[in-house]
């Protein structure tokens, strides 16, 4: 595959040297000159500084794919130590697995597994690692993005900027817990396909069980947070807890009190990527650092290894994989519109108008508002869905320190939404 072209030494080192030199001395000056007219920028409203940072991000993303998407990053096999790194082992929760999840896991040859998790605390916090909750304490349970094939829950991972931002801005949250769920992989990157759906969901269930039944948090005090693929996983976890709440075969914890979805990857099929005239996957591909078009081999790889033996067809019709898919009907001629999100908690959805996923994010938003109502979900009878869209925001813009002032403004809006529920 093209994205593993420079996987081996010495080609890897030579390629990185070439990229650094040509970027500093050729690309950056070229980006500056060609972006002087606003009409030539990916988004006319972007500053020149943002254009350069964005182009650097795109270039780094391209280099990352060509060397090795996961080499050297922390994974589910070990706890990775470091300064102020508070890692714990989380035991598997096979007692919480029931149909159809049990059958999906069997078909994919995956099973519940002990995995690492990491705690992040406010700098001023004196709470011991894994200590029981303080009175009225809320906790964020964070699921990281990375297309199910990259990045990590480790505090040194780039995506940790999101939970760190929540700790900075949300006064009522003193700690965040992130689970190191298994990443999917396959040929040619791996010797064989590994950890397809529902491996990550089994791990997310284990992390939730840890917070509720080991640490002792009441589910209503858990804010389930996910960005990109992590938001997809957060939706799947919530769906599982909601749909099997009355299952006599398992005793599941109640669903979380709040759901925070940041640039959610809500459709792993290609249903939002087909029409180049209307699809934001095509219309916004020059203003985002990810490419969701069906011609992109990287995304084809990610979708293939995640769906695994279930096949790409599962992404068309399985609400645990693609709750925003347009390939299955949300209407039933006999009973009216299908209710996909009944029982879900109050939800805050964030999207960027410049990102390629914004089309499917809006579909998800519309479906959730249809089923839950629009509002903040604080008082009885209020709608539960709050939607926040930044017109010129890229995918997962909360990660990037240079994406201001939108990054801080969004964090403050999330903080106000969370703090509403604290008496």
C-alpha cells in the first residue's frame, strides 16, 4: 500500500529528512505567497497564519501515513509510564456481553480483554488515582479518535488535547478517564487482520464498568465524550446500554448522564460520499486534513479492517457502526419514522463547517433532534440535543492550539452546558 512506502530504514530516515528540508525551504514560502489573495485560501475567512498551519497539518498527516500509522504509539498491550501519567489496568467485563454483541464478537474472533486506561486530573486536584467520587462529582469518560486504526488514550497522544481542554474549562470536572481500546489493523500493515468490530466496543464497555462498578461513579454523573471515531464508539456504547437496559441475561449499568460528540464519524459507509456536487466529502476536501472520498485508499483501509469479517455491508445497515448511514431507511411505512435514539441522554454535538464529515454530522444531528428534541436537556420536558457548528472549523479542531478563537469558544460553550446540571 502507498501509505507504507517508507516504512523501513534507511528509506524512512531519508524520506523524513527530505520532507523537513523541502517543507521549511520550499513549501512554507510557497504556501505564504499563494495564499496572499483570500480567494486562493481553502476558506476565505482563514487568516494567513491558519492557512500555513493547516497546510503543515496536511503535510504531517500525509507523512504519517507513509511511514507507519501506529509505530511506536502506546497500545492496549501495555501501560505506558511517563511524567504525570496515571495508568491503571481495567479488567474485562464478559458478564456484560449479550446478544447480538456476543454473536458479533464470535464472528470476529474477538473477546473481552484486560486493557489499560489513563486518568487525567486538574493541575490543582489532590484526588488519588482511581479514588471513589467526591459528593456530586462528575467525570468525563473519553474515547479518542483516529479512524479506529491510530492514536491513543495516553496523555502524550495529540488527541489528549481534548480531555485536557475539558479539564481546563469545565470547573465541575476534576478528572477524565480514557480507555486504551484495541485498534483495528490488517494486511499489509499487519501479518493478519486484528481487532475488528466489536473489539473496541467490548473495551469501551469494560471502561464504563470500571467507572461505575469499581470506582463507584453513578452513571448520571458520567459525561461520555468521544471525538471522530471515538464519538462513533461513544454512540455505540450508549446504544448498547440503552437497548439492553432491561435484558434479564445481563445486569448493565444505566446509560451515562450526558453525551459529548465532537466531529463524530457517524457513517462508515460511503452513503455521504457519493455525489461530488452535494457531498461535503467532496466539497470540503480542500479545507480538511482527512479525506473521506471513496477513492481514498487510507479510508478504505480503515473501514475494511474495522468492519473485518462482517464486511463493508455492515457499515451500510448496522446502527452500531453507522447511525447516520443513508443506505438504510429511517422510515417505516406502517409506523412512521424509525426511532433510533430513544432513551439516549442529553447530547452536545460539535461540527466544523469546513470539515468533510459535516454532511453526516448534520444527518446525525437531525435524527437525534427528531427522536430527542432540540434543547439542553436540563429541565423536564426539554429537548435533549444541543448542536454547535463552527462555520470554518476543520475536523476535530479542538485538538489544535492554533484553531482560535473557535477552540476556546467551543470549550466554554461545552463547559456551560456541562455545568448546567450541577446544583
